[in-house]
C-alpha cells in the first residue's frame, strides 16, 4: 500500500466492502480498478468505475461510522463509512464511540512518536491532529475523536510506544 493510499470500510444498504483508495485506482475486495471521482457541485459527484458512469448525490454529511443518506444513479441508499483510523481502533479492540477513546487516546499499534502537535491545556476539535506516529514505515496522524482540552500528553518525540499505550488525555 502506497503512502497516499487510504483504507475504508463502506456499507451501502446491507452490502459491506473493504476498499483501498489510491490516487489512480480503487482496490475492492483485492481487485484493483482504475477510477475517476469528480465533485460536480456541492453534494453531487460523478464516479467512473469499471468503465461505467455513476451519479452520486450525498444529501447529508458523511460522518465516520454514522449512517448517511445518498442516492446512487437516482436510487436512495443508506451509507456508512469507516476510515482507516476507525479500522485501526477496531483492531485494537476499541471503537470511536467508546468512552475510553473519547477522552483517552491510545496507540492503535506499536510505533515511534515523531512529533506532538498539541500542548497541555490547548483546546482541540474532533479531527484535529494530536501527534504523528510512525508505524510500519508509514507516518500516521493520530487525531482527536472528540472536542476537548488537552489534559495531559504522555509521550514526546522519539518515544517508542506499544499498542494501547496512553498517548494523550482529553477533558
């Protein structure tokens, strides 16, 4: 997987697939296919996949793990999307909605802290970067799963961490 590739799990209605989105291809269930995705206007997209054209309309914002409403080629669909971060948390036995992930940010895998992006006492919003963790030769930005204030930072640049080590506490 190239550094710019992003993994997702997507559920459309009752069908769930894992996919990897590269710059020029999408890999769905192990099969790579060239694609083109263009935002036509706000909430409207054009997808070219497997030499087939698809019109997509997303009527409400897509939040990780939450069900959204969309229309694919005019047919309504219930859509849920889980990001690479969500999948890493799942592998660590946690989920975005767990109280433990809301206020205590843990290492999703063993790695090396390259940089801390926040300071104790600073305010963060959901999705803000907290630190950069190098793991498996990839730089992973660890993000806040909720709004809050940084209560404590338990690591600094250069620290090696193991899976589930406490990195940052929010309040």
